[in-house]
């Protein structure tokens, strides 16, 4: 099922996932990569998106563009998280169908799964129970995107596939303490606490929830693998198959950044989902496994943050 290459439109190329995809495909000369910044093309605009597809005629699409953020951002901006993602998905998927894209990979999120899903989470647990409320607007939008891909596959025979990544981290992440996910937020907070000799850092929740963290360069490799080796309407989990508690992750990050102060936990703040671990057996049976362990990935991410402190999203 391997593809010889072609014109590949990577949406969201300036984001965490998009930049990792660009790094991966920089070593693949058989692919002609097409990108557009948000200023050049607002994917929420269906007319502008149609005009782009009509002009460029991409053969393949990776839909990595999305409105993303952590618990606080999602909780305080539910309309933005729901509406922006629905608009992006609808515009890109409908244009990909009308302009005869050969194959499209839609990237979702583990927050689509029920809060109390059996662990590790299998793909068939989707829509078997309520989601965690703090992630619901984003999760609902992503589920709609999955169902639209599956609908195009069923109704029109389109090769639109769906990958569900675990929690991501890596170079070009968002390190803004108000709008970032947990790992980049911890990296920045411990780094700044070290610089300012702050005696303690207070973190939200109890630290007991577990998460599965996937290095973004591993995700890029998985995306390329799926684009070339998988066709089907079933969603595919993309992860490591290993979990770590937020408390243990915080201790590891504190050590890597060199912060020696105390970690305090504010248990009046929400924890989010109690546990998140993906069943990645479907992807492993296809022939792919993640390569980067957590400590190595965090160390590389922190080094990138140090090297790009002036321009990182902070």
C-alpha cells in the first residue's frame, strides 16, 4: 500500500505537530510539501479553502490544524474550541472530497474517549460513555471530524483515515503558562523558578492522574507510516503504550531543569481525567512503535526551549 509520494498539504505547519511533520518530510524528496500560514489561508473559511484546493490540487492531506490548549483554556473558551475546530474540519474535509484528494489523515485526540473508559483505551470505546467535562468542547469537535471522515469513506469511498495521538510534547510546543498543556507548562515553570530561586512551585490537582506522553517527532513518523500503509474507516490510536503519573512527570522535569525547590499540589483545582493510556495494539500490528522514551524526549524538549527562549511561544 506504500505510496510513491506526491503533493502533500500539511495544515497547521507552524504548530507543534506541523513542524514535526515538516522535519520528517524534509528527508523525503519524493514528497512535494505544500503549506499555508493562517494569515495566508484561514481554514475556517470554506470559500478560501475551496479556492486553495482548486488552485493547488494536493494529492494528500494531513489535517493537523486545530484550536488546541490545556484544561484552563478549554474550560474558559468552550465556544472557540468547539466552533473553530468544527469549521476547520468541515472546510478541509469537504474540499478534499470535492477536489479529489487521494488520501487524507485526520488527527484527533485521546480526549474523545469516555472519562471512565477501560484501560488501556481501545478504539472501540468511542461513544460508550461521557467524556471528561473539561475537555468536552474539543472532544465533541474531534468526534464530529472522525464521523465526517467515516461518512466520506462510507458514502463516497474516500480514503480518509483517522489517527488519535496521546498527549504530545516536543520542539515548538506552546510554553505559555495559561494556555499550554501540562509538560511545556511544567518545563517553563520549573525553569523560571530555578532562575528566580523560588522556594516552591504550586501545581494544579493532586498529581495522581496518569498520562501517556508521545514525543511529537514520533507522532510525525507514525503519521507518515499510516499515510503510506493504512486504509480503513477504523480509527487508530497513536501512542507509546506506557503511562506516567503527573507527580512522577513533574519530578523528572524538575530534575532535568535543575530546579531544587519544593513541589506543592493544590488539590482544590481539578485533576482532569484520572487516567489516560491507549491500547496501541492496532498500530503495532500494522508495524509501527514509538522510539523515544520519556526522559530523552523531555531532555530534548527542554534543550529546545533553552535554545529558543526568545522566540518560543511563551
